[in-house]
C-alpha cells in the first residue's frame, strides 16, 4: 500500500519555481478523494478549498488518471481462460445456467403480467421487467 502511495505522489508531483506555492500531492489526493466520495460540484469544491474552478477540475483529472494508471494493472488483471471457466462454473452451480459468463441485466418493456397489479409499472406509462441473459 505504501508503494502505491509513493508511486501516486511521484506521478502527480509538479516542479516548483519558488514564485508560488504549489499544491502538494497529498492535497491533490485529498481533493480528488473528497470529490469522488461526495460528488460535489467543482464550484462547491473550489469554495471549500479556496482554489479556482479550473484548478479543481485539473487536479481531479490529473489525479484520477494517475490513480487509474497505478491501480488498474493491480486490481483489474487481464482475464485468463481459467478465470472464465471458474465464473462459468459458479453460474452453473448457483443459478443452473451452464456456460454463462456474464449476466446482462436490463429493463425490458413487456405487457402487464397477470395478477401483478402495479408491481412492474414504470412511471413513464408502461410495464418493464428485469431480464437476465448469458
């Protein structure tokens, strides 16, 4: 974990010219994590951190790209044949769907099922049902 933090700091660190105080990598990470956690607007973030809106936008963009570049190879490995076979086996055992790799879930417009009252009614005037496919 410590190595990831060091890599992130090196990736988002800027050189200074001693004319102005730069935003440290820790501050950039804090701003980005707060933005991702609260989903506040850039305006709200700029007021609370006393920075310009364009600066907040730049910081969040740079830091999320750096986080992705560092964390993606570690946490989202390229799938192998064994991983796919394990997933297919799990779907077969749990749901009795042989050779299923990924459930595709989505709302599908349907006719009103009998004896369903308003259970499948959507507010946009229609009935829909969530289907699962493989």
